[in-house]
C-alpha cells in the first residue's frame, strides 16, 4: 500500500489539494488510506408474499424465518466482515474464501446460512410441486429411475438429516444426486452444483408442524417445490 505522504510531498499545490480531496472520504485511523467502505450486503426480497406459501408454510413461520433468522445471519455476517477485504466480495465468494478455515468458522456459518436461505426461498413457490419440466424429468429418470424415486430419496434424505441442516438436489458429473448437509454446510463449496434445497432446521417448520419434520418435507415437495428453479440452475 502506498503511503499517502509520498505522492503528496512530491506534488504541487494543486496536486496536494486533489490528493487531499480524494483521500478525505477514505482515510482510516492512523492516516493510512483505505478503500471506501463497501456497502453492507442486503437481504434479497422474498420472491413471494409472506402468506403465499400457506397452509404448507404459514405467514407466521415465514415472518420469523425470513425476518428474524435469515436477517440475523446477514446482520451477523455484515458485522463480522465490516472493514475487511471480505466486505468487498459478493456473498458466494465470501463463502468460498472462508470455507474450511478454522479461524473463520463464524464468518462461514453466517455467510453460508445467508446464501442457503436465499437459495431455499427460490426453491419454493406458491402452487409448486407437481410435474417437473421435461428436461429435468428426463434427468430424474436417468439418475433415479423415476420422478417418484427422486422425490422419495429427497424426502428421506431431508428427513434423515440428523439435527439441523439441509436436503439438496444437486448435479454431479452429469447426473442428479440427493445429498444432505449439517448446520450451515452447503454444496456451494463442493464440486456439486446445487439445484434446490429444503431447510430442515427446526425454525423452518416447528411453528407449523412441531416435531413432524416428515410432514413438512413431504408437503414442501408435493406443494411448494420449484422444479423450474432446479432446471434453471442446471444451466
Ligand atoms: Fe432456516
């Protein structure tokens, strides 16, 4: 980093004024220049009204889940990265930059949870479920034998995730797979391409289903899952 006094001392009066003006907005403590503070990451709007997924997911659940939990992860992330080089990066690159680093677990957890939740909202839609688009259906049949078998494995995997986590439909080496991740972990940091996800943290369903995770997962797959989003992610 160039010390500000170097070019300023060599400059004429006009240059000094220009340099001073340029630094004024970004002078850090200690007089060293820094880049302008990056804008905090913003919470993407929900892609539907908060009552649009009822009765499968109530407006009450959505209000807490999006407005408190998702927002909470984002708020924590913005605090943790403020003033660091990470604040200059898009969310996906933050997740990749800190994945697997023991001293960055807090940042990873909040960044990955922020990303996972934005992806989860897009994985749902009012009047979802039903017949997948033809191109996705063909891949499901090639990978699982049938659409029903794919849905069954997705449900079993999401329900079977021990404690908090996520069930995912992913693309891996030209095939579809179903995987689960614990806590904040995400296939985003793997070679697999995430296509859609189901949040199985208790906060995703407990107000509506209490301990009946399977009822929540099956209702989501039958009535809300956004197969078009999965096809879009296949690229
Ligand atoms: Fe969640």
